[in-house]
C-alpha cells in the first residue's frame, strides 16, 4: 500500500492533492490511499462535505511504509517515522526542503499556485481524466491556495485549469470561491477576547508599548467589523497595559483594510495614513501589511 500525505496542520491543497493523487494512482492500477497528518480545517471540511468525499485517514506513523509526499518536502512537516519510510515520490510547489525520493527523478517541483495544478497535469500526462468530485477538489485547492488568483504565487496555468474545471462542472466559480472562503471564517465562534489574541505582536517604542493584532480574512471581513462595540470594549481593557492598541482586519477579496485604534497618538496615526477615525475606526484602501506599513508608521510617531 502506498500512502499519499501532505503536510502537518493540513490546508485544503494538502488534503485535496493527497486525495487526487491517490485516485490517479488507483486509476493506474496501484494500491494507494490518501491520508492526513492532523485535523482538517473548516474550509476543507466544507469542500469534502459539498462534494461527498470522505475525510482521509489519519496517518499516525509512517515508519516502514511507502510514502508519496505532496505539498512540501520537509522532514519537520512530515509524519512521525518519516526517517524510516520509503519516499517514492514528492510533488510540490514550495521551496525545496530536506526530503528527497529514493529515485531523484520522482521529485516534481513547479512554481505554480497549487500542488493540485501539478496533479491535474499529471492526469493529462497519463491520459486519465479525474472523476467529477476529484475535479472539484482540484478546483477548490487552486482557488484556496491562490486566494482566487489574487495571490502573487498565481500562474496562468492555475487560472486556466480552474476555469476549465468550472466549465466542466457548470459551476459559477466566483460564487463557489466566496462560499468556500466564508466557510473558513472562524470568528463567529470566537469571543472578542479570543479575536484580539488572534495574531498579535507587541512592540516596545520609546513612547510606550504597542499591541498590534492583525486578522487576515479572505472573505467576511464586513461581518467582523459589525462586532465593533465588543472589539472596542476589549481593546479598552488592554489600554491599561499598552499606550497604543491597534486591530487591523485585512480584507483580501475586498482589497481593503479596516483599522481600529485606541491611542493617545490617534491623530498622528490618522495624519500618517491620511484617514479620519470615527469612533476609533477607519477604513483604508488596499491590503496593509503590519510589517511593511504599520510598524514603520508607529515607529516614526512613537520613537
Ligand atoms: Mn499548496
């Protein structure tokens, strides 16, 4: 039996690539099974449920097994026991890691937006056509990994294959992508306190300590902004500890950023971004990066 596995804390591409490639192997007469190295995320759950595909089995230990690795090539992202497994093939689109298959010619690495794009091409090279549900998984993985072609990693091939599959399936691709992305928004179950701890960094400036929390959302940002009152209340509590508390929600599909600020430097911050805060909230055009566009501004004001 050949085990096809993606990486730890699996994303949609990792899971769908494992399933799609195991299916191709079976079509070619080999015994293969897709597996996962951890819990699947809510987006993947939505996709597998929608297309009636079973969640792959958890691979607890790969020791002594024959493995095909998809979507990475690093020991630390692989299963327990990988050092004692036989790696038959690696198919990936990330930088090359420390793993290699026994036969080096079985290492495929292409600069494409998703591993699933490579896998779709492998079906074609082998004169095979993916089943309808497998096609849907390939499409989903491409949309997920490229944020529906917005990511800079997107290649023309990703878009061409996604469009071809959408046509084959008679699917409204944009609508489907939005449904997919919304299934990934996990803030509905979170309290404001948990939201404020989502992805934060603390910076020590000479004029005080700053807390910057960033929430990147492919879709559904507007719904999070509606929880403004709760969020500001939570930020208010944090004000006892920090001079500046900032919360930014980056809306990837909407190509804008929502900014909440509680700070004695609020006016200077508004000036720097050429915006006006209303109830400590404002919207900015474009996707703002904490590292490139927020920290330097606060540094300038608070140092
Ligand atoms: Mn990927």
